[in-house]
C-alpha cells in the first residue's frame, strides 16, 4: 500500500517564508508609483508577481487537498503536528487570497495594462513571422492558409482578451506555426506570453478557485486541534481571521444541498457546530483563564500557588483582545466583548451572593482594564445604600432561625436581634426590606410568604401535639368547667388565682436543663409564630415602600397617560409601540402595587382556618382558656428580660417581644375564638386584682407612716413598685394584643365574615345582571 509522508514543519516553514516574501514584494511593487520611462519593465514585474502568487496558491492548495484526502481514503490517523501544518497552509492560502482582495483596485487596474502589454509582445512575434511568410515568393495554398491564420491571430489580439478571442488565437497559431514560420527561439517566448495572457486575463477567478477551501467541510475534525494550538500560541492570534474565512467557503456549496427540505437547516447545523467548538476550545477556556489570572493577582497575599513565569511559563492572552471582530455567517465574533460580558456577568452574580466582596470584584474589574484593556461595566452593588441589613433571601431560607433569634416590635415595625457576640445588635426595618426587594424584584415577596406557610405548618403540628397532651388537655377542660360554674358569682371574670395555679401546676410536670417549663416552651412557640406573621407584615410594608418609591416620578396616579394609544396615533415604529406597551404594563403594575398590595394575612388565615376548625381538631378549641396563664407567663418573662437591661451581664435582656401578641391574635382568629376569649374578661380581672393590691399597700403605707419603721416602709415601696410594673406590663400586652387583633378583623366572627362574603357575591351577580339587561335594551336604539 502507498505510504503517506508526514507533512513536516520545515516544509510549511519554507512556504511560510516564500508567501511572506511574496506578500512583501507585492506590497512593495503595488505601493510605488509607476514611472513612464520604465512602464514596460514595471508591468512585467507586476505580471510576474501576480503569476507567482497564483502559483503559490496552486501548489499549496494541491498539497492540502492531496494530503487530507489521502489520509481520509486510507483511513490513517493524522498526527497533531500534521494537522497544525495543514492548518498553517490553509492560513497561507487565505492570506494569498486576502492579499489579492485587499489590493484588488490596483490589481484590476494593472491587469488591463499587463494584458495590453502581453498582447503587444505577442503581436510583435506574430508580425515578425508574418513578414517572413510574405517575403517568401513561392505561392502555395498551404502558405496562404498559414498567412491567413497569422492575420486572424493578429486581428483577434487587437481587442479585449476574452476567452473566445484567446481560443481563436490558440487555434489560429496552431495552424500558423506550421511550415516553420517561427524560429525555435521565437516560438517558446510566444507560448510563454500566451500562457501568461491566459492567467492574467482570468486572474481573479483562478485565484478564487485555487484559494477555495470548501473541502474543509469534510475535514472539520481538525478545527478543535487548530483552536487548541491558537490558544497555546496566543502570539499568532490574528490568524483566526484566515481560518474563519476558509470555513466560510463551505457555505456556497452547502446552499446547493438537495437532501434536506431547505439548505437553511444544513447551514444552521454547521453554524451551531462551529460556534460550539469555538466556545469550548477557545472562548470559554480564555474566559476561565482570564478570571483565574485576575483572582490570583488580587489574592497574591494568600500565596495560592507558584506564579513564577520562569517556572510555570507565561502566555500573553491580551493579544486576543486586540483582534478585530471575526465575521462568520450573519454575526461578528468579538472575543473582547465575549470575555468582557462573561466577567461582568460573573462578577455581578457573585457580588449579589456575597455583597461584602464588592471591593474585591471592583479591584478585579480595574485590573482587567489595566492588564487586558477590557472596558468593564460598573455593577453598582451594593445599590448605593449601607442600609441593606439581612437579605430577604437569607431570612427566607433560614426563617426557622430568624424567628427564634429576633424579637418583633409591633409599633415601630422592626426586628431586633435577641443576643449577639458583638457589641451591637442587628435590626431589620422596612427600609432594609424595601432595599432588598428592590435588589431581587417584587417576585421575592410571594416566595417569602410560601416559605412562611411551610414554616407555620411545622410549628402548628407541634402546637397541636402540645394541646393534645393528656396533662394539658385535662387541666384545660377542668378550667373551662370551673369557669362555667363560677362565672355568675365572679362577675364573668376569669380568676387571676386560677391562672397562677395553672402556671405552678405546669412547672411540676418537669423543667428543661435551662430551667424552662412546658408553658415557657409553648409561649416561645407562639412568639415564633407571631414573629413569622410580623415578618410577613414587614414584607408587605417593604413592598409598598418599594413600589411607592418607584412610582413617585409619576405626576398623577389618578390620571396616567396611555402611551400605547399615543404611539398608535403618531404612527411610530413597531419597536416604539412595543416599548410603549411595556411602559404601560410597568406603570399599571406599580400603580396597583402601591395602591393596594396583597392581603397576605387574609391568605394565611384562609389557608389554615378550615383545618383548625374541623371536628378532628376539637382539642384545639381549648386554646382560649390557656391564654390567661400564657399571658401571666409572658409578663413574668418580659419583666425579667427588662430588668436584665440594667445589669452588667445582659444575656437574655430584651425590651420588646410583640411576636407573642401577634401569635395569640393569629391563633385565636384561626380558631374563631375571639368571643370566647373576650368572655373571660381576663384583662379586667388582672387590672382589678392589681389595683386592689396597690390600694391595700397604699392603705398600709398610710397606717405605717406614723411609725418610724423604715425597713417596713422600704419593703412596702418595693411591693408597690413591683405591682405597678406588673400592671404596666399587662396593660402593654393588652394594647399590643388589641392592635394585633385589628390585622385579623377581630370585630367579626367566622360566620359574620362568611355572610358578608355571600352578600358581596350576590351584589356582584346582581350588578352583572343589570349590565346585561341594559345592554339588551340598548341594542335596538343603537340599530
């Protein structure tokens, strides 16, 4: 079998030198002005250079096609060196074509002059032969035919050098060269001139044919290896233009495809395949390498790895960014823009994930500009505010931790961290939430409420288990029975002593290592439920705050212009109409959001209430009777926390915890037990109890003021102060609970709400019916 000689680097190198020197010669000859005294010599030089370029293209094209096709037909693997050598030859081929194309104006001008000059040389040779024939006096028909042929050749050469004329000249001379009309030393130059004339007359077409690389369609496997080589040897990055020019040559041939419904399918597949290879083997590698280099440069203080260029080598990737955009199909491949976009996107996304790293990414942007000349986009993160606080996304993902570590303040709508290792406590208010919503978009609000719903489901399961416990359930049933028996004698007020007794009784059931009773843990559970509801309220307020900030530039919310109609009236372009429609949509969204917002509380009541009120959850109906001991437990805990504020060791100190009031109000609403709880008149009972004790202490003080027992007086003052504090705390809890009940429409029972809902539905149906009647009656009038 015939062996294939591998294409060696020195062969390619010699061609590289030949083509480079030819390009220099071409550039030199075409650039200098033509002198009239040496016009003929200059034309001869130009002719020789053009022909030399064509011959180089011919020999390179033949080598490439022969080598590639031999490898393919013999099914032999090609070495990487051979692939690189062949690709370098393809580049040289396209470089020759590009040289002719770039100087096409001068070449076209020169070709016409060279053609005339060659015709003149041919005519001189024919003229000499003609004179020789005429001077011979012997007459014969054969001699006459030769003379006629020479005359025909002369006449044909006097005119444009078309294909037909050159064919006639060739035929005429095949007759005219008989009978030794030309001497041997005359005939060879004439044949050379005519060959040159053939080449020069069709120079553009012939160069185009020889430089056509459509055969690369069948050898696309070499492209990935070529790109890897370009990436490794970034110095020659500019040669990518030649390779893509060669790949474009495949398109005209594919447009003649008949095996598919449309050649567009084939073109799309080809385009997609080439772009995927380019992305994988060059662009993506380049992006990753640039990002890695920037990161290592910014974090040099960490000494991550050895970056000594003498040991690990060095690549100047900046040369890729000095390339002009590469044209391929209907796009321009701009390597600089691609890498810049990748870095911008990466830096922005990573900054949003970790806002504290904004300075590092800003430094990397500046370094990219200095080192690689990339014009980066400023991310503007954090979004011009230091009041970001905890991010909504972070809270949403860890809502179970958030509700246990933060305390809610109902009136100021803020969350305060319960305890911290730092010297300060974090707070979260509406502005923080609004900033966070502006960063992530309003869609985050619904997601947050969904997460809260999932969290509440888990907490209500624990709540149900506690209420179902035999010890708790039996005590609550006993308390309900007791209250029903004594309510007439006790002015329908739940006795304070009974709540205290319940509290003490629960403590006997057991205490955790932290000293907490089951009721303490139940109170914490309700506080966490309330904190979750407080967070939902803050999300809604933050959303309204964000919407109102966005809509503040609209002059009149009641009268917003419809931009789509205005654009239609003016008859503007389709793009403008789309933009106007989009603007109208944004304005209507913002107007609706700022005007109403979503009733998240109502949603969270509607989703749980049916389940809470089902017969199988009858044990939850005892909840209202546990509220008095719970409030007592809460007040004791609250006073303990506030007292710690004045102590040096502030662990466990707090001045607010309105999550408990929110939780109680929410659960009472779910169970529809506001009336049952109000029937206890619990807060009146507490008030009366403490006022009675305060009056008793005041009376004792008046009696003891006559005696001079200071210790007794101090004890009484402390007692009175303690009673005042307890009364104040109960009053604060009562106000917080009353405020929280407003969110859940405490003035209406479930039955009244259902009735109201039905009435509204009937009104809507009635109004719809009136409208349809009026439409029917109006029809005849319109007609």
